[in-house]
């Protein structure tokens, strides 16, 4: 062995001794706790990581902070862990250091954890995930990673923050916010209730001010129906206030027979929120009951909610008694009408029976007259004295027969009030009647002017309509003036709810001062023409029974105008 070789060996041996001494000193320091160190098995053998004295200040800071601190090797081994993180995970410090930190990450978050590690080794990363403690519970944490060089080796520094307290703070904040919202709502509700109460009080005060100035008894009630106010008119009527609530006092003054109706009407108004109207008798301070009309309306706010009821009682005692008298009179009138109806029926039956029974003796008298004439001497002796008497008797018989016929016609008119009505064209009926009156037209040498093209149809009994038109036209022809040709104008037009038929002639005319007798039964103004005096009476009755009327304008020696009003239906 050469000298250099021996010297080299001595040098190497000395180096190894120094290294051994340093290792022994390090081991001694580690054993005594003077230096923290961790032996990690790597590809080149075990490696020892230590924190030197120069880092003691930082180490003390990390140990005292309320955050978890980690140093991870490239393969995820925990090179360092502070006591705070170990206590959160419920493990001893020596159990955490040297282990793989992935063991504390739930399996469902491994992919996410690996992504955070990859980002951290690339530079920096931040995220949130749960870690599993010894008792298998999951705790929420946030992690912040940063790559560092430590003892010439790359490490990943990780700061771990417990989110449980933050979550509790957030929960507390949420609860506080919820409570604040609730308090705000309560304050708003109180403010609204205060404003509403003030509005109600203001409205009630305004209502009372107004109600004190009206002549009726006035009152108010809350939305539930309890009386809250009675004006001075009530005390003037009912007397000094009784030792009772307003509602009970008012109820005690209502007539016992009217209480049920009054209470039922009030409850119905409260349920339906509709206006109240009821009639009842209320006792006054003298113990007398007077009829009152009670009315009430709900008073609402801007939201449509009822805030109070405002009502009045109006004295209707005199009107009520008057109505009772009217009702009694109407009942009496109905009874009288029924009696008159029965009397009319009896009268009609009597007239019908009388006319029927009188026809036979009249016919017998007429037959006897003819027989008497046949018994007179054929040589005509004495005939000149008897003939005028016989003619007078025959004339009397004829008049009697016509009277019986007219009575029969009047009876028929009363019974034909309920004739069926149909749509009738006035123009067509007028033209038909003019054809029926051709002999009278020719005898009077009359000229007819007919303007009925614009006549509307009316709903009327056709038989009664023909009777009306026939009487008016035949009278115009019969009572023509002998001093001039007859001129008769027939026209019609609509006015309001009526169709007006006008028959105008240039005949004899009549005294309008006696026109009230014109339409009476058996009234005649011209005796030189044969007639019964019931034609215009029948016209008037037919039109009035159908809701119409007839009017006349006339001047003696000039002519007359009859206007018939047919009601449109």
C-alpha cells in the first residue's frame, strides 16, 4: 500500500469519524428534543429532515398559531405537522408525521385532493374539502398550498383552516339576519297596525263629527259587529244612558217581535259584507215603540278591508201607519172590486137573460100587430084611424128590439175583453172596412182620402179593431152635412209608444162642451139619423181595455176629428 493511499485512507477515516460524531450529536439532539427531525425512507436510503435552531422562531410561531400547518414531500408524506392540526384530527403528533396525508382525505375527495396537490406543486393552490378524524367524523377545512425549498429539497407547505367555526359564524349570521328580518317585519307590522289604528281612529272621529250633525239616529260598529258609538240623537230619543254596553242597550230597546228579524239581518250583513236595511220598532224614552228604518254600510280602507260600519235609524212611524192604511184600503178596494166583478157578472147574466126572455114577448107583440092588421076590414074602413097607431106601435117594437140588441152587444163587449191578440195591419183592415161601407159612401157621395201606407202593425184583437174602425168611419159617413159633399180623411202615424189613427170629416160637427157625454151609453147628438148611441161608447171601452184612448176635436157646422190611440206592445 503506497503512502498516498494510506494518507488518503486516513483522511477519509477522519471524515467518517467527523460525520459519525455529527450524527451522534444529531441523534442526541433529536433524542433530547433539542432538534425536531424526521427520517424518511427514499430511493437513496433513509433521509433525515430537521428544523435547525435558526428556524426556532418560525417553528414556535407555527406551533402557537390556530391554523394547521403541514410540510409534504413530493409523494405526499407528512414531513411536518403542527400540534393544532393533529388535535383537530384527534391523532398524536407522531402518528401524523411520517404518514401519507391522503389517508385523512375521504375516498370521494381523492381526485379533488390530487388536483390540488398537482396545482400546489406547480405553484400555488387553494380549495375546500373535508378531512376524516379518528372518530370517523368529517370536518370541513380549507387548504392553501405553496411549494418551498427546504434543506435543498422541494416540499409543499400547506396551511389548513378549520371551517367549522366559520360555518357556525355563518349559521349565526344567518340566524341573526333571519331574526333581523323578523324584527324588521314585526316593526313594519307594528308601524302598519299603528298607522291603521290611527287611520281607523281618525276615520271614526271624522265619522262621529259628521254623524253628530245629521237629524237621524246614527251609530257605528267595529268589523265584528259590536256597537262603538251612538250619536246624541239616540240619547234624545231613548233617554239617559243605561248601565249597559251600547249593543245590549240598543237590543233591549227593540220590540220583542222584531228582535229576531233585526238580529238575522245584521248577521247576514256582517257575513256577506253587504248593506243592511231592516225595519223594526224601537222604544223611546216614554216607553212608546215607533217604527224605524235601519240602514248601514261598511266603511273600507284602501285595501278594501272593512274598518267599521256606519248606520242610521230613521223614524218612519207615520209612513208605516200610512202604508198600513193604504194596504187596508187596497184590500178593501180589492174586496169591492171582487164584489163589483160579481155584480157585473150577475148584471151581464141578467141582461143576457132579460134580452133573451124579452125577445119572445116582443116577437109575439109584433106577430099580434101583424095579425091585427090582417083582421081589419079589407075595404079600408077605419084603417086611416088605426094605421098611424099601428105604425107607432111597430116603431116602438122596433126600438125595443134594437135596445135589446144593443144591450146584448154591450154584454158581449164586456165578455170579449180577453179576446186573443194578434199582429194586425191597420191599413189592410181599413181598406176592407171601406169596401164594406161602399153603400154609405155612395149614398153620401163621399170622397175618401186614405193615407195608411206607413201604418205599422199593432198587436190587437182583430174583431175589436174592426169594430173600432167601422164605428168611426160609419159615423163620419152618417153624420155628413147635407150642404156639401162629404170629405173624409183617414191617416195614421207613430208617436212615442202609440200608433195614432185619425179620422177627419167635414160633417155636422158637435158641441165640444158636451164631449164628456159623447162616449156615454145611449147618448146621441143628432136624432135625424138612425142610431143607438152606443157605438162610440163601445169604441172608448175597447181602446181603454187595450191601454189606449180616444180623443175628439169638433166644431158645429164644420166637422170633427176623432183620434184613436193604439198602444204599441
